[in-house]
C-alpha cells in the first residue's frame, strides 16, 4: 500500500502508547492518522516489558491514571473485536520486611482506598495462602490488590494494529522518522526514511528515543535510556505464582507466572544512560540469588531466556505528557520509566482528548514536561525491576 504524503496526525513510535493513542483518536472520528515505527510494531519497550498492570502507587495522579487504565484494559479485547486478549486480574503482592516499609505501604493503601482501589494490608500468613511457596520467615506484612494483574503485550499490540488497519489507520513499519519539520514554530510534518510527510500535528511517542527529537528541536526535557533486563523460565506447574510478587528487600525483584506456566520477571539492576542492550551475567546471577530467597523452590527452575530493554527514565521516574508550548502542533508522551505499558490506556485516552478538545479530565498536570525546568520534581513513582 502506498504511504500517504499528507496526514492530519503523525505519531512517532509504534509501541503501545502510539498505537493506543491512534485507536482513541480514531474512536473520536479522527480519520487521517499515521503511525511510524522504525522497526516492527512493539519492538521498542513494549515487547520487552514484564506484563504487569498495577494501581498500587504512592501518589494520587498515578493511582487515578492506573484505576482508569485497569477499567480500559478490562474492556479492550471487546473494543478491538479480539477476544483472545484479556487482562488477567491475578493481583500484585508486595512483601514487606521492616516497620518503615510497612508504614509507607499503609499510607499508600489508605490513599489507594480513598480513590476507590481495593488494596489491603495483609499478614505474612495471608500472603502465603496466596502464594504457598513463599518464604515468609522474614516477611512482617504484605499488601495485595486482586484487581491488579497482567496482560500479554504481544496480543495487545497485535490486536490494536489489527483493529486500526480495519479502521483505515495507516501503520508504517520499518519507516524511521529522522526529523520533525517545523517552520515558524509550527509543525509542518515529519521527514522519514521513505520521504517527507505533511502533518499539522505530531505526537512524539518514541519513549527512550523521544529525547532525540526533542533535542533536535532545541527542547531540554530530561529523558534518558537505561538498560533493564528480564528473564523467562521454563514452564512449571500452572497457578503456583498467580500474582506479581514484589520484594524491594531482595533486589527490587518482581516476578509472576505466564499463561504457559513459565516465570517472567526481573530486578532493579540498571545500566546507563546507554543504548547498549547486551544482556549481562551480573543480572542473571542477581536474579537467581534474589528470586530464590523469596521462593526457595525456584532454585530448581531453569532460566531459558534473558533480554535487555529500556526504561526511558526522567529524574522523578514519572512520565512527561502534554502539549509543547514552543511549537504549535507538537505533543509528547514519553519517559515512562518502566510504567508505559500499564499506563497506556489512560495516557491514550487523555492524549486523544487533549488533541481533539484541548483539555482532559485526567491528571496530566502531574506529568507536565516543564516541571523540571521549574525545579518541581514529583514524588518518585513506586518502581521495581
């Protein structure tokens, strides 16, 4: 199919944020949209994520955004006419090991409850009922929310792309955007490896690569690529580890079982800023050491795959989302610091509202791209892995 040379909205980045935003725009009647992805869709951060979706954050904005995201994740399969996609509400289980940690998480749970998220503080014995293989000898409490869970990023991306193409939305893979064309402080289009495309609006949803376009336009918005890694194990008895299990004491570890029974997860070991995604033995060693302290039986399970991916990090580990005031028609949704997959539905809805109406009811002010130059860093988002 011939690529259009004029669109209304050009979206840079074919990951979950770019595709979901295109979907929300199309639902609102915007027809002439094109997505540009330099490799294949999902190949950036989305297909490298740990699958988790949680509302257990420590600040109001992220909790509100994630509550809305969970509502939308729940119905996405139906919206896409793709019943194979479902969010599994298997919960998130945070293991707590000291009184200070318990105090912090009790405060977080109270805030979550006040915003309609049914998380709760539970005993170590109750945590072991949820995951019977846990070693709770050092655990003094835990928090759990059954409405958190996980989803398959491959099915989400495939389903969105399939639906978008049925809606007549252009998705251009292996089409790298090299520059955003701006004249007299107004977006005029994008320059790609396959030619120039005229556009009145450009959304930069390139996450780790977003800074490259910002810097070319003279914008200093701090987003840096950090290498994080993940593992998948061989399958074992299904249903042994249903929730996402998290331990900050043991390496910022997180893990859960996939649908096929294999383990997926990681720890909070990072490298960077860097564009190098080479997997490291150090990570593999630390994963093995920390996972088996949480569940000793995991020492009998073989790791079959390891990979690297980017957390596009900002100084406060919160995203930068909004309209760029220096350039008319330029929007940014990037710097998700490891939370892009789970936040995607609410971000896409809010961005579509912002582009089509000029405002959104979602708390985008929290993610204001200009907060850094004002010295107004947010409370760091709860981050593991």
